[in-house]
C-alpha cells in the first residue's frame, strides 16, 4: 500500500515538473457542513466550519445579531442565519482578543508548518524523486508573507467563483483564489474569520447554524426564538472586559456612550458599578487614587476578566497612573490615561492663579492638566447659552507648581450629554448635528487597550 501511494504521489509531482496540470477539478460539490453544526461565510464564501464543541465561541460572535430562519436550497434543511457587518464583527473579535496581530501570527505559524511539511518530504527517500521540486516549493513558502497572501487574495477575488468546487491542489497556486482561501480552513475558527476580514474588511459575515430538518412553517418562529436564546446564553459565558473609571458618573456616561457608538459590543464590556461594590471598596465617591485599591479588590476576589483602568487626562490622573506603574501589573490588567484630545490642545481657560490673569480667558493646551471626561463629551455638550465653550478653572497646585483644572459648569455639561444620548438612542444612532468625536476616541482607546499586551492563544 505504501508503494502504491508513493507511485501516485510521484506521478503527480512529475506532472508538475513537466508542466502538466497542477490541480484537479470536479463538478462534485460536497456538503459544506460536513460534520459541522455551523458555517461562517465572509463575502459570500465559506471561511470556516464550527464544530459542536466550539459553538460557545460562535455564540460570543453573534450574540448581538438578530438571526432569521431560512431553508438551504440544496439540502432543504432549516438553518438559522445571522448577518453581521464586517467592521462590527472585526471589533467584536478584537475585543475578544483575536485582533489583527493574532491573525497574522496564526498565518505565520501556518507558513512554518508548510515549510516543515516540505522538509519532511525532502527527508523521505521514496517521495523525494526530484528534490528540486520540493526545494522550489520551500523557496516559495519562505517568500509567502501575510502581505503577499492578502494582496493576491484581493486581486483574485473579483474573477473567482463564489461557489467552490472540489479541488485537489498538488502544488502552491498563489494566483488561484481558492488555493489562497484554503489557508483559512486549517486555522482556529476565530483567527480564520479575523484574517478574512483583514482581506475584505467591509464584507458581511454570515453565520449559518443548522437547527434541524423540520421545515414546517408553523414551527419556524419557535425554532428561531429558541436558537437565539441558546446563542445568547452561551455567549454570556465569555467573560466581558471590566473598565474601571475614576468615578461612578464617568462609568455611567461611558456606558451610555457605548450603547450609542458601539451597540454591538455592550455585552462584552462592563463598567464597574460603584454602588454594587462592598462597602469596604466604596468608602469614597471615587477619584484617581481610588482606582488602585479597586484593582486589588477585584484581583483579590479571584476575578478572571481582563481589566482596563482608565484615568482622567489631568494632573491627578497622570500622577496616580505613574504611581500605579511603579508596581508590576498582573497579566490581564492594563492602565492608561485618556488619550490627548485635539479640542483640549487649544481650549478656553482662565489664567493661572497669581499671574494677574485669573479673570482672563485664553486658548490653552489643557491635555495632562484638565482633560477630564467632560472635555470628551463633545462641543455641543460643552457649549454655553452664549455660544462659547465653558472654560477651565484652575484649582489644585502640585508641589512642582503645576495646576489641576476642571471645566466650569461640570454638571451642566453632563446634563447636556445625557440629553444628547437620549436623542441619539431615540433616533437610532448618532445624529448629524451631534459631536461624538471625543468620546469615540476615548472608547476606542479603552476597547483596544489590551491589544499590545494580549498573548496569542491561537
């Protein structure tokens, strides 16, 4: 049997060497489910199959989608289908730790495995009838980078058939869309989806979950409801990111903003509810110095979630962050200040005390000294009745002479933002006359805080 297989492989490789056909096509189209319970399609093409034992992972991806019931045209079997826009799926994957870096690492490992496979064949005397063929293949893989793959995949996609036919590739075909696309099949499902979305970031992701063979119309609604509840229940088992802020009002405002800007991520993020903390952990109303004790409280409870501690971009916030960073933070804990804000680089502020300009307002860079959350809530929230921006007032002074500032009419700014949130949610999203740029920047900063430190799991 070994000799017979060796003869077949030898014949195939000799055809390649003499310019013979490099792949074999058949009109037979196998069942795409093939022992899988779910399929994931990107840009209308199959990317990965989900097995029964990994449905929890699938559920975490589609938990906020609204599935519909459909009948497969070829098999006649009832399916539950959920469609998620590519950018939203990418953001969910990023937040679950399967970001672009993880996808690239998975791709590189796949290339190393291909090179190792060639080396094994080179070491086999029966297979290595013409080592030059294998060396040519090995040289190709050494040049086969992620950028080469993604460029050629995009170039080949417009003319490639959407429906795949059965093929046996016996040699790399870097100009063939389906040879390139097959690289995704051997990867962990979430890494495969993330790579596909790097190639086609605007493509829809369609998840097809097989729910049974009974297609009676009077049961379709029940099937859909049961399956949706099942998916959401399983998705809840994936622990959300915990975000710590300096105060309860900050947590509330950012939670409201998340519902408007990233409604598809609300089940994956939890802003710490100060009122729900044990009395020993909420002995103050919040503040920069209270974040470190809360981190210790959470870690002491054995919590498994990833944590992002976010400080105001002001004097006290930066000082507290610097103090915290003197200690080695445990794996899974990231701390940072709010990012610098363009608006704060030239923001109206009163003159510093003792300068004689205490009552004079001038454009000032308040990043690092007075950029609390209120400055990120948008120009519309910061605008006074006369059309000017509420100015920054200076209060505390550090030992080295730097002042801590706070925006005037802070409570009014927050009330303006809450009304903006109410209007946006009633209107189905951000309204054209609203400014969400600052809080969008801030939330992006929080949501991606772990990307530089998350260890690859795939």
